[in-house]
C-alpha cells in the first residue's frame, strides 16, 4: 500500500517548504518537489498545511480516580484524539500502593491493547518506592519500553511519595537512562487549606481554586528541580499553570540542569474566573486554572524555550460524575475533556494570533514530546524512515467547538461556542488514512503500543 501526498506546505519543527511526501506501508520513503512515484492513492494537499502527527504526552483514559473512572476509555479517547490530529498519546499507569509495577502494567495492557484506535505509550506512576520497586523500574526501562516515571508531590495516602523516595527513585532512573516526571504541588499545604475551607463551610468550586494558591505549585516545582540537580537526573514537570512555578524553573535552569516543562491548552486559554459560575465544576482540575497574567507568562515561556511541550491532561468526567461534589468541592472529580481540540486551539489561539510561529507549533505539539520521551525520529518528524503519522490541516476553515460535534465521551464541552479558525482534515496513522471526511476509518486494536527508548538526551 502506498500513498502520495501532493502539493502541501510541509511544516516541521525546523522546516517550511512546498513538497510531496511518498509513503510506502507504514513509513515515509521520499520527500521532494514534484515527486513522480506512482502510488495506490494520491491525496491533494494544495492550500493545506502538512505536519507530523501530534503527540499528547498527558492523557488519562479509563483512569480510576476519586471513586469513579474518567469517561473516555482507550477506544473513545484515542479516536477523539485522531479526529483532532493527535496520532499518539502517552497515558499513565498507576501503581497501587503496596502492589507491584508489573501488576499495574498488566491491568493497563488489558484495557488498552484491544481498544486503542491510535498509538499509545505509558508513563509509569510510582506511588510507592522501595528496593523491590527499584528493580522493577530498571525492568520497565530495559524490557518494557517504559522509560518515564510519574511522581506526585500531592495526594498523600493515595499517590504521593515523600522527598526521600523521590531522590532514591531519581538515582535509579538516572543510572538507567530514563526520566522522572512530576505533579509538582505542595500536597501538605493544599490538604490543610482544603480542610480549613470545608470547616468554614466554603464548599463551592471557587474554593477548589483558593485551596491551591500559586505558591503551592511554585514551591514544589523549585524543590523538584533542586532534587533533580542533586541527583543529576533529567526531569519533566507536567501541567505547569503559573508564573511563579515558571520563574522557579527559570531560575534553576541557569545552572544548566535538564528539566523540561509542559503546560496544557486550558492554562493558555481560560482562567479562574470560571470558578465563580454556577457550573464551575466543569473546570475543576488540579492544578486549577489561574489568572490572565499566568497565561502571558506561559506563552512567553514557550517562546523562550523554557516550556517545551503543550499537552492536555485530558481527564473527562460527565456532568453526573461532576455532581458528586455538588455539596463539597473536594469531591468533584478533577479534570475536563480536552484531547480532541489541542491542535486546533494551538493553531487558532497561538499561530493565528501571532503568539507562536508555525515551527514552534509543531515543536510543542509533536516533536519535543517525541524527543523527550524516546520516540524520535520514529514519531514527531516528517523524515525519511519516520512513521507515516501525518496531519493535513486546513488553516482557513472556521468552525465552532461544541458538545454536539465533538467525539469525546463527555456530555459537555468546556469551550462550548468557542470559535476556531483552522481544522484537522485528514490524518494518517502509520500510513493508513485514519480520518477523512469527518469519519474515522480505524478500529479498536489498530492503535499500537509504542515501546520507548532512552533518548531523553536528544533535546
Ligand atoms: Zn494528569
């Protein structure tokens, strides 16, 4: 099977040129002007942008949390991702405290392999670290293709490890070429603020926001960087939301340590004023939405190269699930639906509004995640030999975001009525047309696990 994509404007993290792309089976075989190969199928991309399939390294599918499960599973979640131009995701396996990493891996394989429509990898969340788990960490890197380890500095008693465990984990991960990622907020401070608010009868969603002030994230981000510097381990801070945390990293990176930062589309687009609305629970997530000044700081962090990745932290819950916390903000399941619209939002809000360049757009939505997490240049690139994961994007198409048209398994959109310019039109996953004419042509099981290598030193 071969496909020839003709006359597109090919954008990568570094290049911008008019070119044709020839694909044979799963792989890009040739890139050039007026290619004369004969293909089984030709796609005319005149007037369209052509860029590498995007990678969302922060999604939660079918995730057990707060007594329920996120409403998108591997089938609905990876399909919605493909509709938006995201061909690969990295999801989180959660170790149960007191149990092994391998048992957790098995649970996640059962729910992902038969169902995934798009490609996927796993971060391994280490929630309980000891000598036995240390051995398993090495096996994950060397044998299972899982080279990134998620940690939590919050959620004590469920997910959090202490600083001693963190440092020991970093030492093992550094030795074997992996990377440690973190949810960086000061859990003890947040827990006490939540308790005080509930005691005072402050139960509305606004108090979710007020219980996680900027300092809780800034302090933990700085502490994480200091532990990385002490151990020499490369690290990655997920879902950064605010100026204080960014400045904590900006200051530490002057000593030339390897720390990468991810933010998410919501922290660039919407702010904490939404928590004052009656339906504020729709946007309850951790860390919470912040202020306008934080959005500006994050855009500048992207352009300065301090923020390398834009993900989503996709973790949808239905309105019924969100209502679990109608009398107590601490019982609202955290997260919102986002996996589908990241690329269109980053193009419309970022590129079209002059905040980032086209090359930067590809860098933060695709290439950097591939490099940091050991998938480059198989993923995140349009190059000879790369997987033919390709997005053909109409830069001028106007449309409106709505629950009525999205493909995520969630009965609301956090962006209802938001007008967007630019739409994902055709998507190829490893040489197969996954999306065209507003339809998905792949099935559950077509998505493949991506065994990841140790190339966190590429970037
Ligand atoms: Zn998350």
